[in-house]
C-alpha cells in the first residue's frame, strides 16, 4: 500500500508542474488575462505612489508628543495614557463635536426620508386623483411617526435577540470545550 501511495504521489508530483506550465501558457495567450495582469501592475504602481494614510488619533498623538518634546526638552516623552490625561478636555471636545456631526447627519437623513415618503404618498394620491385635507395629512404624519418608532423598536429588539443568541452560542461552545467535545 505504501509503495502504491508513493508511486501515485510521484506521478501527481511530476504531472503538476506540467499542468501549471500549460495553464500559464493558456493564460498568457488569453488577452483578458494579460489585460488583468496589466491592470494589477498599474494598481500596484499607483498604490506605491499614494501617501500612507495615518489615523487621526495617531496623528493627534504624534502632535502631542512633538509639543511635549518642544516644551520639555531633554525629558522623556510620557506614555500615551499620560498624554491623553493631559489632553482630556481636548479629547472630550473632539468626541462631542463628532457626535454632534453624526447627530446632525442622522437628523438630515431622517428628514430626507420623511420628505421622500411624503412625496411618494402625494404621487400615489395624484395618480388616483385624490386630494387630502390637512387633517388627513396630520393622520398620515402620525402614522408615519408611529411606523418609524416601531421600526426603531424592532431594530433594538433584533439587536437584543442577536446578542442573546451570540451569548448562548458562546456558552454552548464553552460547555463543549469544558466537556472535551
């Protein structure tokens, strides 16, 4: 049996390089393969020319480190934690500003979604040659708000259930690991 396995591995081992050679020859003759290789080379060249992107937090830390070196010559730079503690107010201000920007963007999205839904409702009514009273539009607004609240609550419930499921799966895996499965 060992001799047969050895013979098969030698045959497969000898056949594989020739198969690769013929596959490479076929690919080299294929114009789309050659075009893809040219695109790959071009993308690689472009990526090498692109400057490295530094995370804002890393850039901020480096700035603080440079400021420290200028203000305290011949002293070792403090740890990241100490620099963060010194600049705690700045960090909090930046976090609050980012949160405010995210909140404003979300409010703009919600307003845009509301306007789109209202326009769709108006188009549907126009197509049916129906005109609503202000009271009917108030009812529609109320129903829209209720629908959005329900969607948000459903989302939160799904997140909660997903977390419970993940926790249960982790506990099950731990039980299996502890019991040696």
